[in-house]
């Protein structure tokens, strides 16, 4: 229902699918720049979709889980 309202009645041109806790949600935008900024603010990979379901932009904000160089030499053997 929400998709119908935003796409048909309000004529939004872009949407971003993003993960929220355990669910995937969509946020709708009329301007590409606003959609791109929102996608960049999300952690992980987010895609901006155009109204014709083509990819308009892909953001790849990944979390760097690499360890610090000093942590590699840490030992718990006392």
C-alpha cells in the first residue's frame, strides 16, 4: 500500500532499500541527491533505485573489521 501511494499518487522517482534491525525497509525520494546522501549514510551496501527499477547508484559503505597492528601481537598466555 505504501509503495502504491508513493509511486502512483505522490510520484516519487527514487527509493533506497536499507536494512533496519531484522527488516528491509524502503525510503522514497523525489530528488536523486537526497537519495544518494541517504544511501551513503547507511552502513553496508545500499542501492538507489529509479522508478523504472533500474539501479541509479550503489554505495559501498563497509565496516572495516581489520585489527590494529598492535593487537596482532597480543597474547593471553601469562
